[in-house]
C-alpha cells in the first residue's frame, strides 16, 4: 500500500515582482503551471528561480502580483495555511525527532488520531521505499535516505501541490540519477502539480514535462525539454542547455550566409539584428569523404582530440577562424582512426540541424 | 615471501609506535603535573583536613556538626534557594533576550552581544558595589521612584534576599545567554520554514521545533548558572546584608571567626561532592560533552 493520488491543482502566477533594493529578483513574472504537471524552474544561481519557489511557498512576500492555487488566491496567505508540500535543499529534517516523528509531524499538527498517523506515516515511508525505518534517528540516515524521508514528509498530508528546491544537489551523481527516475515515477503515481527548482540542465531535461528557463528574474523560455533543446529562444537558453558553439552569420531577406557561403537552413528565422548559428557538438559530424551535397560544410583543422570512452570530443578551428566543438561516438571501427592534431577535416551540418537563433543574452 | 620480510619490519614499526606514545606522554606531562599540583593535591588536602578534629586527631565531628546543627541545614537550604531562584530568573530573562538577539540582523545582534559581554568583563566586586549604590535606601532607584511618585517610602531592596537575587541574576545572566544564543544561532532557518510549510503556525513552530532544539543550550546554561551560584560568595555577602547566609560565607566565617579549618574544609567537601553529583545526574540526561562544545 502506498499513498494514493491526490487531486492536483493548477498554479497561476501573474505579474509577480520582487525587488531587493535596486535588484529585481523577480521582474514581472507570469507563469501557468497545469494541473498535475511537472514543471522545472531552471537557471543559474541568483537567477530568481529559488525566489519564485519561495513566493509559491509563502516565505517571500512579493512587491506585487497575484498567485492562485486552483481558484484560491493565496498571495497573502501565510505559509502554514497554504497546504503545499515542500522539500528543501538541506532536507530540513528535524534532528530532535525520529524518522516517523518527522513524517508524522504534519499529521500531528492536523490533530489526526494516533492510529491513523501511524498508518499514514508507514504508507508514506513505503512510498519512498523506506518501510520500517520509522524508528531510526535522522542522523543515522544516508543522504539519499534523508532525501526520501523529506519527500515522505512533504507528501504524507496529501498536498495537491509539491515544491522541490534542488532536492538532489547534495547527492553523488549515481544516486542523483537514480533518484531522478524515482521522483519522476513518484510524480506519475501521485499526480501532484510539482514545481521543481534546479540549476542542473540534464536533471531538468530528464524529469520535466515543461521547463521554465529563468535568468535575471525573468522567464526566458517556457517549453518542453525537446523544444527547449531544439529551438532555444535565445543565446542564453541555448548556452545554458547543452554545450554549443555559436557563429555570427549575416542575413539578407531569407538568405543567410556564413563567411560568404550561403547556409542551407530549414527552421524558423528569428527576427533579430544579431542572428547566430547554433552548433550542438553532437549534431555536427565529420565528413571523411569531403564536402557533402545538400548540407552545410565547413573546412577546418583539428586542434584538439579528447578520447572520453563513450565518445570523443574534437575541437577544430574553421578556416574562417572560429572554434567549433564536435562530439562523435567511438566505435571499434573508428577508435583507431580518430583525427589527429593538425589534420584537415570537413565538418558537415545537416539542414535540419542548422538552427538559427537570436544571439541576445537576455 | 612476505612472511620472511614481515618480522624485521614489524619490530621497527612497533618501536615507532612505542616511541610515538612516549613522545605524546612526554608532551602532556606538564599539563598532568599542573593538574596534580593545583587540583589533585589541594583537593586531597581539603579532604584530609576535613577529617581532622579540634584535637588534631582523625574524627568525623566536622560532618556530624553539619547534621546535628539546624543552622547548617538552614545554610544549605538558603544556598539551594538562592541558586534555584537565580537560575529560574536567569532563564526567564535570558532566554527571551537571547531569542530577541538571534532574530536581529548581525550588526545589531553584535551590539547587543557587547552589552551582554561588557559587564561580564567588568570586575565582579565593582558590579556588586554598583548595585549597592543603586539599590540602597537613599540610592538612585529609590530616590527616582519616590520623586516620580511610584512609591512613597524607600523600598527595602538591598541587604536582603531581593538585593542578593538582583545582583546574582545580573552577574549570572551572561552564563545563560551565551550558550542559549549559540544554540539559537546554530538552528538552520530551514527547520522553521519546513515547520511552517507543514502547517505549523509561528507559535506552534516555536514550541515544537525551535524550543526543543535550543533546550540543550538552555540546559547547559542553566546548569552552569546553578553550579556557579552554589559556591558564590561576593554578591550575597555584600548585597545580602548578613541575612542571606550561603555555604561559601559559612566557610569564610569558619576560618576568619572560628579559625576552624576542619569545619571549613568539610563544608567545602560537601559543596564539591554536591556539585559533582549534580553534574553526574545531568550527564545521565544530556551529553555534557556536546553542551560544552567538546564534541559532535
């Protein structure tokens, strides 16, 4: 028996601004989180993503704006009356209580009968695969177990909204990967509307239904992981999600040229004075037989080749002077024939991978 | 192969180990010597003297006197009374003050901390006599209160229990405030956020999370205050006006008035044993090491 799915609530953030002195921590932010959605706020530190989460939880009072859970306006509701579950980066498990004491805390506050509390605590612990851990002291738990207890405590009172503040940042990589999948499953099982904060783009891509990329207190782009990766709204988003090389191109009408050579491109053309070509390292390929027809070809010289086991990373200098990174798969057939320093190479980019973006940073 | 090289190597390693231990012992010997000279020998001497009667022979008369004379019982009762009341008042004043300080921005908190520490660094005797000036019949407090019409007759607030307690509480407060403040500052703010998020109003969060987490610090401070009070001399002697007789004062009069070192030593032994007993009981409930910052 585990916790059953609760009816989820949509969240609506409208025109929320929060300033600290002259700094806009949140600059007129509006955001709709759909009922039952897993939405990630992704951004560098200081971008405002945590401030936004704190506004949702009620710990930060914005200067203005509106916030509704379902059809209930909560912007002036104190945190303890908001009925949202939350996990903290530091876990914030009470050290003077056992695991069961921690998980049962919200139920004791709600004056549930003892027997019901015991039963629901055990169910919540089973949901996070910690059945039978109730009597443990908090300091006897590993990092991953603490994280699970924190999740159990956040969901035990069946809130309809769950907020998570960088919950996995303190775990080592292997455990983090495993917990990402687990949290994802938990979300599918419980169906709570979840707002998740992270600065780890891979984590965001792995877990989210949608991602809001936040910077300078504003949402740069809100979209699905795939759309965000394939069609970033601007250079900041493109840079933050994935490693890319950006080349400045010139444009006349629909014709785009790089280094005087026309580019074949298929996608949308943003209306901007600063048009750039985004090259994802795994999308550009080595063309051993020279330039390929119907694609964009770049003549270059290999300046650095790094063997990384599952793949290799090639840095090449284009004849026009720019550096481009290329990531290729390593197979038995090419493991011994990777380009060497100083080799002349041809890099090829298919038209559908020729993505032109707005070069602005904000 | 390793079996052949092991013996010669192992002997060398054992020698290194012995040498290291010897060095460690050598380095700590000054400290051990110091403790022996200034603590173990005097305390041993104290015990010895307490068992010497008036005729210079071994005797239990110094302890019998304590049991048989009612005045001694009264002295112990007074000592515990003053100590408990001082501790209680220190908690009532010190805990809220420490809480107030812990909530202030750090600049203001540091200023407050200085107001706590400044008297702490001032001579005990100076502070006690300052209270005498403030509290006496024609003192500042009585004069002001009468001229403001708060009361008509000068209140007797010194040379009695009231005066003693005022002085003692003032002197003991830092011993309570500092560990409590330390415990409060060590509390992760996220605990309170978590409590609020889980449905606790500020008042409930305080009693279910904040207070329990500061309890070890409060206990440490209270214990320190109580034990210091048990052996306190200057303040009750000056502000008590002879009406508040504590154990330490009886020790002094045993020596100065009656020149009875045996009786004084016996009182000292009883005080020491009581203190150790209280610390022992306290250690059964709480980790003293942790309270004094000795471990984690």
